């Protein structure tokens, strides 16, 4: 019974590692196209078969397999589920350039692996059937919702990063506009200076405008992708100033001052919430440790004196 148990654990570990490698090595472009460009830059004459064999096994087997599974899931997944998943991926910044069907495929594979693993562990432990099924369902539920929770957490962290960086970005854009640059060049300066979600979004706006999209629509799409109220109000002010012919520099200066005030207000609010949040660790973690350190020796003295009195009596 020990050898199959070890083999199952090894298989599950290998599958999880493989899918992790697939996600980590996933590029924004086709791996085969990237490898062809690499050989072209070296000016080496090789065949397509040799290029494919030189690719890692994850790019040759697992990524195409994941794409086939995702294409199959697209046909049977409700449109509302695909739209909500796509929306959450956009809010998270499209990690690894992942599509909605691929994310759903990863959730399904992870759920099946986790459910089978938990069931096998309970089977090896000779647990009753009811407990076996209960733990298996619990493992399936955890495995199904964990990727979604991780994705939502990444989206929340991205929003926090945008909120923290927005006042500094607006200050830099104000300086650039006052120095004589146009608004598009100011956005490009932000993209060149920093590497964060907000700067990347400004760079995407510039790229979309180069492809032919209007600045108004590109900025509105940026506000939809970020879904931060501060960015939405900033984009609305810029669009309105563009429509009315108001100077962009004045609007940027006003918006940067407002964003700095909001950032200071958020910091003060978090500072006021700190004592309330510290109550739980202090009451349940810090105070018991202090009581044990201070009252522990006295308790031992009392027990020792009680034992001595009992012996004398």
C-alpha cells in the first residue's frame, strides 16, 4: 500500500509542477514564432522541424494541449461565465496573457487533481465512506474557488498599486505639460519612467492610439480596465477638457492636487483603523503570552507551596 501511495503523490506533484511551469513560461506571443525570430536573428539556416525540437517540452506539448482544452471549453461554457472571467482577468492585468477559457481549464484540471488526491488519501487512511466523500467534496470546493480567489486578490493588489501611483504620475504629467509637451507625450514619459500597472496602462493607451483608436475612446477603455474611481474621475475630467477646449495643464494640476488630498485622507483613515485592527492580535496572541511570562513563575510557586503543605498535613 505504500508504493502506490508514493507513486500517486509523485504523479500529482509532477502534474502540478507542469501546469505551474506552463503558466510561468507562457509568453504573450506564440513560442514557435519567438523561436523562429531567435534563429533568424542568429542568421542560422535550420528547418521548422529542428526549430520545433529545440523548443522546451512545455511549449511543444503542454501549451498546445492547454489551448485545445480551452477551445473545447469555449463551446460548452455559458457566455456569462466567459464574460465575467474575462472581466476579472482584465482587472488583474491579464496575467500571462491568459484567456478566459484557459483559466477555466486550469480550474477544472486543478479541481480534478485535488479531488482525486484527497479521495486517495482518505482511502489509504481507511476512512468511512461518508467522511471520505465529505473531505473529497471539501477539497474539490477549495480547488475550484482558490484560483478565482487568487485572481481577485491580484486584481485588488493591482487597484491598490494604481491608487498609490496615480498622484505621482499626475505630478509628472503636469511637469511635462508645463514644460511644453503634449498630453500624449506626457503619458509616454510616464510609461518610460516607471514599470507599474498605471504606467503600463498609459503605454497601452499610446499603442492603441497609434493603431487608430481615438484618444477619448482609448482613455475610456483604460478606465474600464482599471475600474478605479480616481482614475475614472481623472479620465472624465480629461475628456471633458478636451471637448470644451480647456487647457490640459490646468486640469492636470487640479487633478494632481485632488489625488494627493485623497491619498492623505486614505492614509489618515487607515491610521485611525489601526487600533481596532490591532485589538484581535493583542487580546488573543500578545496578552496571553505576556500573562504566561509574568504569572507562570508565580503559578509554579503557588503549586509548589500547596504541595508542600499537603505533605506536611
